[in-house]
């Protein structure tokens, strides 16, 4: 299953609210998942973050450094 940033945001919001039920998406493609525990939610969140941002367990913005030298 391909996770999206929207899925991550929905799960983080549910964790912050202390809810065990999360609705992902909207319209006919929406789905609702009820987790057994906060531990389960944190485990799937780590999985989502790893899939959306390969090589990292946390989504981080990209940073570019530009250097200009004038002689």
C-alpha cells in the first residue's frame, strides 16, 4: 500500500487527540481504521514515514546550500 503525506497527517492528528480510530482520505476512496493501541499507531506511523521518505525515519525538508564566489 502506498501511503501519502495526508495519511501521515491524519494519523498524527489522531495520535495527538488520543483517538484510536482514524479516517483516511475522503469520498468513495476513504477508509476508516481502528487501532488496538497507541503503540500500534506509532508503529504504523514509523512505517508510513519510512515509505514516504526513504532512507529516513522522519520526514525532513530538503535543504540546498548555494555558494557564490566573486573574484
